């Protein structure tokens, strides 16, 4: 696996780090520093900057310095948990399930986004309006962009939809690529680099608002059923008192931006079992989760 691409402190100083720089497992009780990990979904500096208020709450409630880490890809963030380099994190539903197969982690909260007030979101597939693509079947013969193999809405859920529709992307599509990020998929479809792509609905809306693409020229050709929102997780071996302070900090949040979630109305308590539906999809897709990392 790749090492972490960089770390961003509360002061937003970017620290370019090699794998060797994190050769030893991190102990927050000895260092007085709590590391919070994110998967890459948007511009990383902006993502951490937008999360500043919540990071400050965690720092105040735990009495620790807080550092935010953004992996170079989904696997890098999962690896950070496995290696003990990260203590707390926000992962996508599928990347969380992947993490539980290799790291001693557990979910303790689920995000409730202010715009929907629901602990769920959806995967969508977008294409240009001047394209003949109008549904899953009509993507055949065209180019397509997933986000990352570890992405729930950008890969896993649309893949399950293709299987259900009797479509094999690698065989039926002209070309399949992984963009590396939801924002990159929006740009790729908008610029014509690919004919269609899968993204999270909430990130598509924000991407359109930011001008990543001229969305007046784009259309949504497929929408998934609701997906459980991104979980917050921590390492199981953290001291119980510290885990309690972390939970209290996040449960106190009201209407603040966090990661790629946009404005979070609140964090509701969650458990590992809440993500069993994701495991069921993985089973249906015959995915070997341990081989995916």
C-alpha cells in the first residue's frame, strides 16, 4: 500500500511524509496528539480547512493537539488505521467495512447532513445532456469513470447496479477508469474526457456550485437507493476515557462543516452492525475484501 500522502495540522501546514516517517505506531497518550484521518474526496487543504471548527471542538474536549491526515487514496487512509498512525477518522461506508477486515477499528457515529437531515445519501451516474446515454443499459459502448475501488457511492453501489442489470463494465464499456476522486469524475464528465461517471449526490451538488463543470449541460441518468452515511470510527485500543471524550466532542456538534460531507447537522450514535448492508452488497458482488487492500 501507499503511505500517507501528507498530513495537515490545525495550522494547515502541509507535511510531505514518506512511509518511513511513520514507521512506529502512534500513541496519542504519549504524544498528546490525536490524529484524525480522512479519505480524499475534494481538495485536501480545503477539506481540512472546512473541518476546522469541529477539529477545534475535539481538541478542546480531549485536551490534545489535533492533526488531520488525508491519505493519497482510500487504501492509504485504511493503511494508516491498520498501522496505528491514525486514531480517529471519517471513512466512506465501504472503506469502513474494508478497514474492519485489517484494523481494530469500530464505528461510533454516523453523519447527518444538514441539507437532507437524513443519515443517508445516494450514488448517481451523470452524463452530458447531448449524450445518448439515458440509463444503465445505454452506457454500453461508452467510456465510464468510477471514483476508487474503495468508494461506496463512486464504485461499489453502481457496480452492484450494473451486476443486477446484467452489465459487465470491463466487457461492455468502451473503457473504464478510476478518477481518484468524486470531484475528478465531475470534471472528467463535464470536460468530455469520459462519457459517464458515478459520484455521490451531495458532492455532485457542491461540485456544480463550485463550478467544477457546467452542470446545466449534465444530466443524472441513474440514482441509487439510500446508502448509510459516512461513519466516524476510532481505534478499539484507545483508552476508554479518551474514546468517551471523542464521542462527546462529536455528539456536541451542531451545523458545522466536516470533511467532504458539507454541513453536518449532527452526529448520531452508530455501531458496526449499521454497516452490515454494505457487507451484504460486497457478498453479492463476490468481493474478497482482504484482497482489495
